[in-house]
C-alpha cells in the first residue's frame, strides 16, 4: 500500500455487502444466507503533505451526499482530528461515516502516524482485538515547500472531453488566507462506461501557509457530492503525545527486510 492511499483510508460504511454469509444449522444441514451484490467504498479525504516548519492541528469535517435513483439523497458525515509538527510528522484519525441526522454515533477506527524522516507509517486499528499497529514504509520525505498541481483548460486526450480551469481568487477562511480554483471536466459519452455525456467539478481553497485545502468540493455523478471543510485550526506545535503509539498496542512490522551487503 502506498502512502497516499494509506493516508486516505477512511472507515467504510458498508452497505448490504457482507464478507462472510451467516450460517445456521437445520437438521444437520448447513444453511447459508446468500448475500450477493453490494459494494464496499473508501471515501478519499484531504491530502496532508509532510511540510516542515508549518505545524498545526485542525478538525476535518466530511459530508458525502449520494443521489437516490428516484430522487432524494443519502448523506453521510464524520469529523476527525489531524495534526502536523515542525519536522513534518503527521497525525490523522479515521472515524466511521454515519448517516446525517440518523442518531448513530461515529467511532474512531484508526490512528495513523507518519514520520517522513524515519520513513515510518503506523496504522493503529482501534476496533481490532488484539490491538495492533501495522508498520509500513513511509516513502515520502519532509518538504520545505508544497505546491499543488494546477490544471489547465483544454481538450482531453483520446477525445474524452474538455476541461475548464478557473481561478477563483483569494478569500480568508477561519483567519487564514486561501486561494481558490475550480476545474470542470465535461466527458463525452462512452467515457468510463457512461452512455451519456457528463460533467465532474472539483473546487479547492488552498492555504499556502500550511499547505492544505481548507475547503474542497467534488461533484461527480459517479460518486455524488463530497465536501471537506477544515475548522478549529491552531497554528502552534501539536502535543508531542499525539505522535506516540497508543498504549498496549503491539507493532506488526510489514516492511521488507534490508539485505546486508557482503563485506
């Protein structure tokens, strides 16, 4: 698993899919309840780069709105804490998505600790027993400056469609200056299995001071509407205890062993 994917893992809200079907006994015969169909999905949240000398803590609010076929929508939400210290180390919590207004309490599923200097990434699974932290190689290095890629307007390759890039200027969010961009991509019929043309829109309000988006919005017919909002930003050094492994958690090292060179 690469770092980008692992840091973007969000707890799944499973639909009808079930990894193992329930089994019951009926006169000595095993009866299996079939659970064909369903889907498991991962909501990819904001990207947190490993920038040095830009410490902060904040809360990420996620809202995922998915349309219903006959009208209406499903809405799922969560919120989680993130932090980065001056050396570029990152702390991220993962919380389960829950129905908005459904009276269901979210739970923390994972704590992720990434160190770009030691090249270690710990995924500590809070709901598993026995408790464990899986150690992976953290491929990224600490960076002094981070600049997100900027799209351009123009035709897409292979007659896929057309992208329009807009510069939205500057605005202040939660006392921090941000710069906004919007990319609207119009896809032709036949792209990604679609039988009609469709459009996808991404809007970002990026804060250069800390190198993250304080507001992100994705509108796409294949996933619905996803909104990520950053609040409660504190531009000071996080509590060092955040970067310690949870007490009582065993470490499972999945890194490839380093081969010793012949002397």
